[in-house]
C-alpha cells in the first residue's frame, strides 16, 4: 500500500550576519535562475577555459587571490538514533595566477574546517573529519594549459562539477579530484569534456582516495574515465550526455533534455527530462547489477513566483550508485535522493522572490517529495516523505555586500509499518561570504 503524508514545515529564522564568513558557491552559466539546491546536480559544467582577453608575460599579471570563508551550523535530531550536531568555521583561500604568454596558468586552494562546536557523541555531521576533528588541506593544486580559444587542459588537484561526479558542496569544503581533464568553455553552442580521474578527496577528509576504493572495492587502485558533450541555445535550452567508466566496477550514462519556453517577459515554462543508466562491468568488484533512473520536472514561472512538479522512477535492478557526489535526480533534496531500487517519487514545490528586504534580497523555496518503494521482496524499503524549506538572504549593501545567509529545514517521515525506520528533523544555518585580496 502506498501512503501519502501531508504536513507543514516551519523554520524560525535568526542570525547575526558578519563579514568574513562564507564560501560563495560559483554560479554556473547553465543555472537558468534555478533555485540553488546543491544536492541536485544535472548540470554539464564545461571543463575548458575562458577565451584570452589580453596576453600577459608574467604569472602575476592578472593574478587573483580570493578569500572564501564560511560558517556552518547543522543540527539533526532523530526519533531513535543519536542527535548529530556541529558548528564549523573555515572555508578556502583561492589563488589563480595570470596567464603566462596566454598559455599557462596555475591555481591552488587551501581549505580548512575548524570546530567551534562538535561533541563526540554528536559526530556524523560531515562538517569535520570523523571524530569529530578539525582539518586543513590543499584541496586544489593544478596547472591549466590553454590549447587555443576556450579549449584547455587541467592537470592536478581540481574541481569537477558534473552529474554523479562533482563538488557536492553541502558542507564546509567541497569534494575535489586528482585528474587530467580537457574541454572547451563556450557560452552557448557545443561544449565537450573528457578526462581521467585518479582519486577523490571527500568533503570531510584531508586525503585522496582511489576512485575504485571510493566506490566500495577495497584494496584496489583504479581510476575513472569520462567523456561528454553539451549543446545549449540562447534561450538556455540544453541537450547533453556524459559517460563515466570505472573499470571492473560499473559505468554510468547520463543524458538530459531541458527546454525553456518564454511566453512573456514575466512568464515562462521549463520542461526537463533526464535518464541515468548504470550497470556493473568487468570483474564486477562491487556486485552484479543493472539499473536506470528516469526523472522529469515541469516548472511554471510567473514574475517572482515559481511553481513546480516532478516525478522519477528508479528501476528495480538496484539503487543508483553515486560514490563520487552530485546525484542527478531532479527530485534530490536536502536529505534524500529518491533513487532507491524500485522507487517511484513525486514532488511539488514553490519558490518566491520577496525582493529587497533591509540590506539584502530575500527569497525562499519549499519542496515536498513522496517516495514509494516495494513493500516486500529483496528490494523492499520504507516509503518516506520529505518536507523542505530554504530561506536565502543575499546582502548587497555596504560592508555586507556579498554576504549570503541561508537557513534550511527538513523533516523526513518514514512508513511506520516498516521496521528499523527513524524519522528526523534537520536544521542548518550557513553564512557565506567572499572578497578579493588581489
């Protein structure tokens, strides 16, 4: 029996915004003014480089040094399990050299997450290393070689932001990768991307782990190869595909079509559909499986309001594997991804831009997602419902310019008839900021 639970989620808002606390997330050219749900990533982010504007002879000509601090408080209360709670201060110091002779650029990022509050009996927030322990790491250290125009090669520790492999920027420090990537970075038109990824550094770790080990094959040392293409037109409609392969483990193919129809300056309709196919390959070191996910979303925009519905269906051949971050279901929200074996999911949502409120722009978005899975058999699991609310206040005046304060609340209810379930309430306050030192 499929059960639907209706409910209400409220969040009391209080925060004292202060300068110097943020890690502002980079906006992609493909975001299309969408709500910033970092656990939902269907964007095919180009991996090339910007076209040259002027030639420099020295690495410090046009160099950038940006401080991107962040503070993050998370409290997750379970009905049965131990509470998880923590408060961290940290972020990153990001250096980008100029383009030497228009060909070579170097970059590095030092990241840190320092514990302000985090008792050992409330560990598990992923704000710190397990323990919990504060940590610092060179999360990026790479060279970029421009091949011409916007075509480039990136070598070393770097950020990658693709479906099922990316930053997954949900805590203090994003995932990064040891990799060699090549591609171009156009605005509209055709973008291509390809590369070899050796290892991943997770958001709560200061060490890089081989891609095969991260996927669950202990005592192995296998990397991942990928290739993809994306075509975008001026109205921001997009079609794209990417393929990822970890030898003797599994491969993933992700494809999407996103169409935007504009009726007037204030009204538009967005229609999105994506497909994920996964299967084990070779020696099948993490098991024998074959599964797929189909996800759709329809959004109607009217002025400052946005209304949306979504649906997804995961095949009964297995859960969608996502050991490298960035789940790509349009229904992935704060806690759950709704991509378990045999899961049917449905969502409704609403967003509102409230305009300038005090020294900043205030907006919010809310989602409700219902997930239904088989009640019996080898892939049976508990049906669940998640209610989410996110409030964003982006300050844009005086000393507070570029401060972004985010409040998030989520309540998850599981089918009481299924043993071992544990309802939870999750609340977060994140304060982001960034400023240029050079």
